[in-house]
C-alpha cells in the first residue's frame, strides 16, 4: 500500500517538475554562466544543460509519463548503487 503511494507521488512530482522545466532550466543556465568550476558543469556546459532538459522527457506524451516514472523506480529496485547509497545514508547520516 505504501509503496503504491510512493509510486503515485513520484509520478505526480515528475509531472509538476516537468511543467516547471522552463524555470528549472533557466535557473540551471544562470548557475552555469560563469561557474565552470562547478563539477556538474565542468567539461561541456551546453551538453550538461541539454542533458538536464532531456531528463524531463519533453517529447513524451503526458499519459506515458506514468510508465516512464514507474520504469525508473523498477530499475532502481535491487540496483547495487541504490543499495550502497542506502547503506551510506544509514552509516553516515543515521537515516533508516
């Protein structure tokens, strides 16, 4: 029951972020301007901005976003990186 709610909230959050993507992209572009020393922008700033824009899946029909988000969640289940990040959170920060 709770995991189903989690999935539903993830879909809703993605759709909200997607609707606000132009403002988010503007903020990212403003941060990138003159901050080439930030690790997230090092190398190819234009490519980084473009990849960020693509993560919102602007060409994906809204009714397909639910499947996309569920797919991301399914990929994360049992993923070794997810497990190790969870372990780190428990060890370093005390989040259980």
